[in-house]
C-alpha cells in the first residue's frame, strides 16, 4: 500500500523532504556486519561455462574488445531443461561511505543475483554498461557508457544466453543495485525494443525518477515517466536501505498502474550484500518470485 500524498505540494518536493528526513536515521540502524552471511558470491574465473561456475564472457559481435559480462550456471543446470535468467547491473564504481560500504562498479563485483537464487534454479548474468574509448568498447564503471551500445549488448546477450545456455526467454528478470537499480527502468524500459524482454524487476537502493539531479540526460521526471509507462503492469520488487518512502511517493504521483512491492531493508548500508544473509527481506523476495511462477 502506498501512503497518500500531502495536499498542495509537488511530488518531487515531497520525495526530497522524505529523503532528507530519512538520511540522519540511517546511522541509528544496525550494520550488515552484525549478521553473518550464509552465502559467498563465487569469484569469476576464465574458462568454459559449467554448473556452479562463474565465468567471464564476451557476447558474439563484441569479440576483440575488452567489454565483457559474467555468466553463472546454476548447480542444477542441464541442457534438457529451461531456466529463468537473472540479468543484473552493478552500482557506480568509486563509491564509499562512512559505514565502510564500497562499490567498484564492475560486473565481477555484483552480488544480487547470487543471493537471490542461492546458486540454484536460475542462470545469473551480470551485464556491463558499455563505453567507447576511441574505437575500443569496454566496461563503464560509472553511469551508462554509450547508451545505444549498452542497450544493444543487453538485448544481444539475453538472446545469446537463452539460445546457448537454455535460458527461458519468458522468464528473464532484470535486477540491479544503486546505478543498477535505476537501470531497471532507465535501461530496461528505455524504448519499445528492450522493454518487452522482462518478466519482472528487482531494484535495490535508488529508482529511476526519484532524483532528478543525476548527471546524465533523461534524469528528469517527464523522461522517467515515459519509461515507467512501458512497464505495462509487470511486477517490481523495490527495496532500499532504511526506507522506500521516496520511491513510493514518486510512483504514487506518477499515476502509473502496476504491481509494486516495497520492502525497506532494516540496515544502514548502501550495499547489495544483504541478499547474502538469511534475513526476512531475502525470504520475502524469494517468496515473491515464487508468487510470479518462478522457482
């Protein structure tokens, strides 16, 4: 349930007030370090894909460039079955805060998909934002890189994974942390070509349209609304450290109908590592996926 908006105030002012009020309260929340993880994200290795292994790959069409993604096949993977696919985007690199949270902005540094799945039942792919450096295409550690190239790498990789590794094209989930959470809509709903790819969305910590002062074109509310309208009622699971109030306010004000589930994470950390811990939010997320007809 999204709470009612106070009368007489633009939604963006309300969202900023909610954000400002919430920030000082973060320090009073417990730290993720107070809960021991029960999962450890696999390291990325060079080699052929195999069940239980996380490998580095470059999608056909980008050979000869350093741009790459990571692919993890679940421990129960076999060619005789179809598997849902978790597509993940990372946060911005170079981030750190006073709680010792860091984000390096790499595909190798992603954790959401592994924590969500526990290593079983889902193919997990961490995609890059693709930058052009002269004639070289490489992974961008901050923001979107070359937007057209990023979208093309995404759609081509989803098709490639489904064709080559038994991914189910009707069960592709887009997820991300921080920059990656914004990307769920900014990239995933950017145009009518890419928008139909996704069955569901999982966005942790930030959301497209809540803040309008990000340093890229299209961060404004009108552009974010146009993207959100391409959701077409598909479900989203939206989390944020401390509070989801600002995102709830923005979505309520948008007038866009959808199935939105909000889950505040009761820790102070700007981190995707909460999914590596057996906490109620992770249990709710897994139950939510089952409710969508997913493992």
